[in-house]
């Protein structure tokens, strides 16, 4: 078998799906890419048994066949190669691979494609289409709050709740909750499933923002197909907690503040907070906001004051600054709004300028002041 391909195009596509490959694989074959050559198209597949990604690359070839290629060796070689056409000559007997470039000739050994795991089948799948940009945007916001506790598998992914005229993405780590509703998505029926974080990270990093994608799912797997990228992953088999009961029904006090000004002040003040709790106190009095933090073990203290718009009773409420910053960073617009009630009840954060066809809510639990 023989094919010619652009080194830069090949490297870009290998890197886009290489994040699937784990460092601690149970099977050596999982450290390889599967190459499938079909005349003028090369399909490259990577998998960790839970998630599978596939890209299609234009090549010059009149051959057909498939083999496995060691991912790390090939990727490292391409990283150090200037952009140019390179030629792959593959033995169909022992799967030896000769790579020829302008600089020289290199030899690696491939492996039979028969040893590569088969992809899951999309049997009995429910399917719909949506803009890739909307899915990528929703994932980027919800994934921040995904849990990392193996004892709570249901919270180790994003919960997708489908409705006839909307799609809701929810994630929580018990300290924060993000709910992003996209109202410009038409799903075939009401349904729900949980998608693991690793697969979603790969999706949001690689989706072409300007295209429509096809989303399909069955009892066990999710399938996402775009123009040149395919992903399938095993769904998390667990029951997501009832997130609606933790969202306060009535937080009457409204704090409106400039996003960038608040974010900068929060980052500065948090430098002086206790490194275990990252606690920063928000002392709201009228239209004045006082942020302060301290670490009594090292006699550190940070204070800043800024103007705000506030409608409610004066209040002191504390949050984990690191968790709060991660939420605020992905909010769009110039101003954000806190909906508050008491220092012991969850605060809700929303953008003041809402995007079309989107309802975004972020919830964060307060800390006990002085903790």
C-alpha cells in the first residue's frame, strides 16, 4: 500500500484525536492509531475502549487496506517535520512502514488491524441535528462543574435532558451547579443521558463551529458526526441527582457588577486567602462591595472595594474564590448578576446580557465565614 499526504494536515488531525489515547492502557494496541486507506481518503481512528474518535483526511492513493500505527512515534516525528508532502509505503506482509520526506527516510513497524477494537454500533439510535457551535458552547459552560469523585459516577459527566424544543446540559460537583438550556434545538422526544467528561472535552476542542452536526444515542452510547469528525462514547450508566431541588426558588436580592472589574479584584484578593478554603468574603453595603480574604497562619490579608448595584439588605457572604472564578470566566457580556438570599443559601449567577436561545444559570454554595 502507498499513499501521499500533507505532513501538517496529518499532524493536525492526529493531534485532534490523540487526546483519547491513555497513558495507562490495558491493551498495547490502544497506543496505536488505526489507519484505513480507501483510494484518496485516509480514515484515522483512536480509542480507549470507552471513547472512539475518527477523522477523515484527503490523500493521494489508489490503494485500499488498513493497519495500526504507533501513535506516539508518528506524532513526535511529525511535530519535528516542516510542512511538506510525505509518502507512506506499507508492506502488506509484515506491516513495515517506510516514510519518505524531503529530509530523509524513516522506518517503523505497524500491526494488523485485526487486533484493533471494533467500534460500537448505532443500533436503535435516536437521531437529531443541531449547530455544532451550540453544542460546543453548552459543553464549555457545563463541564466546569463536573465532579471528579469516583464514588459518585453519575456526577462525573454532563447530564443531557432533551425536550421537544430544547436541550438542557447540567453538571454539578456538589459545590457548584451549571444549567445551560439551548432553546433552538429540536429533539425527537423527551429523553436524558449522561456523557463522560473526557469525551466532551474532545468534542468541544475539535468541533467545527460553523457546521451542523448529527447527534444520535441509544441505551449505551452517544454518537456525534460532523463533516470530517466522528465520535462515539459509552454513556454513564447511573441516575443523575434531581438538580432542580437544589436551585433556590426565591433569591430576592440582586447584585449587579462589572464582570472584568470584579474578576480582577477577586483574583487579586484571593492570593491572600487560606490555601485550603480559598475563602473570599463579599461584604455588600448599599452600592459598595468590599472583598476581603485572610490567611491567619501566615498573617496575610487582602482588601478591595468597588462600586456595584445592589437591591437588598446588607449582607456578608463568602465563597471559594477558585470555584467562583472558574464560573465567571466563561460568562459572556460586560456585567453579571448575583441572586442572593441569606449568607447560608446558594447564590445564583447569571449574565446580564443574555444570548439568544440560551438560558444560563450557575449556582455556587457559600462558605461559613471564618472557615
